[in-house]
C-alpha cells in the first residue's frame, strides 16, 4: 500500500525529540493549515503517536484524528526477508 500526502502539510517523524515534531505541527497550524499528516516507520511510530497526544493534551483539546493508516513493506537485507512497519496519522483542527 502506498500512502501519499501533499508535501506542504507532511511531517516525517523520526528519532528526534518528540517536541520537535510538536513544534513543526504548531508552525503548520499557525500558517493556516487545517489538516496535517504525520508519517513514521519502525521504532519512530511511538514518537508519532506521542506527538499527536501531546498536541491534544497541551495545545488543542479539540484536535481530531481524521484517519490512521498502517502498512508494512518487505525488503531483502543480507539474504533475509525483512518487514518494516509504517504509520500515517492525519489530524485536523476545527
């Protein structure tokens, strides 16, 4: 499954501290975006979920999760099949 999103409202969540991604979302909302897509893979999925929860608890209690998508991709590494999990969360401000 391939999930696409417009680049202007996409936040790729990685291993940096969670509050960096919270700040990125706040900046996008302050620029006028009404919908933001957060995307993470593997061990960063926890950071993605935590970012949404921090936004909801600390800044916008009315923040709504519009959609959650999960999928995985298979690849070969060192002669072994491996799977990597992905998560995409689309959030909206009302």
